[in-house]
């Protein structure tokens, strides 16, 4: 498995496992991977109140320095075995662009490679973490009126994330662009939002951003396909968008999860 995994969580994830960095690194070597980027959920922007019950969506700001230091130490220790990059999975949250810009200005210089993801949606009843659970997703449907309206809001927010002015350290890769399909077997959408998805790919191609080709959806019982699915990857390939594989592992043993379900012809890049 000579692949690079550009989306890996760590013991700093408050909702993930406590598997040590070393466990991920050793597992990657065992699998024959060429390298990985640690992309922990960045601290949420100043003033944003995490709507999840445990308020555990992002890492603590005060842990960031030791997070960065620990990865730097691993890079030296494993320099002959594996490429290791320091990264974050940064949330794009509508209305918190300035705070996110400030955060990136401060910490961007220490990052090699990052992902910009949409997990939170702004609705008339406040912010919701769209992928938290089927129940939250169902609640969002009652707030917004239909699955179609929810897809439309997700892709509108994704468009804003791609266009957002977040400064010179804005992440170069867009996370799991079909996360809205995570519960599709419970909440199917017959209209697929094809136009919005193609627009998203056009935007990504125009700005020469990379796509997180994320296999974790394969493992989700109500999704059962990668983020994004084959037809979107084919469209991305037509536009020559760079695809970077991401397992989105929250446990060391999940590195490489779902990889065999990805499109064989899809060319994978390193960040
Ligand atoms: Zn994510
Ligand atoms: Zn992730």
C-alpha cells in the first residue's frame, strides 16, 4: 500500500481515540505507506459555541503548541521511514471568517498541509453540526423543510468556504465534499444537487485546490461510499483536480480504511 494518507486524526481529538501518535506512525509503516499528514480538528474559532452535546468537535487551543511540537519530534525520529507532515482540519464556519483568518495567521507558519472542511451549518435556528448523528440531521431537515434544502445549504456553505478570504495560510485542500451524504440511506435525496456539486468542482479547479478523497464514508453504515462517490471523482478527474487520499482515521487501526473501495483509475497525489 504505497500511498500517502493526508487526513489522519490524533490523540488530541476530543471525540476520537487516545491512540498515540506513535501507534499511527507504526501502523502506517506496517502498511507500507509513503507518508501521512496529521490533521487534527483545529480549535474552533473564538466566540463560536460548539453546538454538539459534549462540545468536543475541536481540539483545545492551549494544546496546540504541544501538538505541533510532538509532530515535529516524530518527523525527526522517523525521517528515514516515513514522510510526516503537520496539519489541521480547519472548520469553515459561516460568520466566523475573521476569527478563522486570525487563527490561521497565527498558526499557519507551523503547518505544512491542512484541510478546510464544513461540518457546521448556519440555519435560522442557529448553528448545527450536520454530520454529528442521524438525529441531528433529522432535526436539520425539520428546520430547513426538506433534504433538498439541506443539500442546497451545505453546498452554499461549501462554496463560501472555497471563496472565503482566510489569508495566505488558508488550507489548500477541501475536505470530504459529500459529507452531506453521510446518512443517505436513511435520508435519501432524489435530486442529488448535481449542478451545485459540479460548480463546487469548477471552483476547486479554478483555484487549484486539492480534493480530500476520503474513504471514511465507506465505513459509515448509512453512507457506504467514499466522500465523494465515483461519479464526482470522474468529474474531478475531467477538471484535473488533484486528489489526495484521506482515511480520516480516528484510530490507528483505521489507517487505510475503505481504500479498496476508491476508484482504481483515480490518480492520487501527495499534498
Ligand atoms: Zn471532517
Ligand atoms: Zn477528519
